[in-house]
C-alpha cells in the first residue's frame, strides 16, 4: 500500500508550543443531530464567545465542506462515511495547530463518529448531541428540505429516507427544542472548561 512508503515529518514547532502561544488547548467539539437541530447555529455562537475571549477557533460546517473538499461525494452510506472521514481528518489537523474546532455535521452513523474520535488524542474529542424532535426540525426548515424529501425530490435524506443513529455516550446532550441558544452555548463552554481546554474563568466568557 502507498501508506507503507509515507513517513510523517515533525517540525520544530510542536503542538504544545502552539497551544502555549494560543493560551488554550486544541480540541474538536463535534456537533451531531438532525438537519434543523441547531448544530451550525450553536457552533457559530460558541465560536463568537471564544473569539471574544481571544481563543483561536474555527467552525467546520457540512454544507461548506460539500461545496469544496467533499464536492465529489453524494449521499449514499459509503459517501457519507467518506465525508465524515475527511471532515474528521481536517478537524484533527486544525486541533493539532492548537485550535478549538467546532464541527457541525449531521454525521448520522455512530461508527463514523467513533472513528473520528479514535483518531484524536485522548480528551481532544467532545461529542455534542443536538437532540431535537423531528417535528420541531421540520418546523424550523426554512429551506424546505424536509418537504422536498417527503415528496421524493431529495433521496437519502436523514430521518426521512435514511437513518440517524443517536450517539450512545456523548459528552453532552442538549435539548435544542427547549433550551435557549444562550443556555446551550453556556453548557458547551462549561464542558470546555471542565476538560481544561479553556481556562476555568476566561475573560469575557
């Protein structure tokens, strides 16, 4: 295999050095849930608070990656798995750079999410389940994706014509139908403090 001929190079600047410069650890917060459950909205809200505190963070969003890095993939089970593999590898590189990665992907399969977790250093991966009932997600669907999926215009749509496997042991479960955005944001930030990824009482957080 080609991988047998590859040898990773380690530069003079290590992850530890980047984290010391940033003032916080690198990590991946992986938001999973149905379309319309609030994953990206929450990731962006957390990013905003981290930015105000001077933390280095970045939102990886499923729609954006599918317009570039994953533009060649469809929505079959095989392509969904490859989509999450690429997203996970990208998130891992950014975490190695000392950043807090806020990854928002439906990522419907447990095995795919666990594979991403296994690629991360111990303690680097925080799985957040945006747990929102399907009917609420459909009510929030301003793009009409669920309607089109139920009409057969979109195939392999999660929770309509394709399965979603809820996380078995996520670090955080958020009822995004009941909790406010500010409450959900605060809970994610609290988890980052608990994991010592950010300071216990960072400025402005």
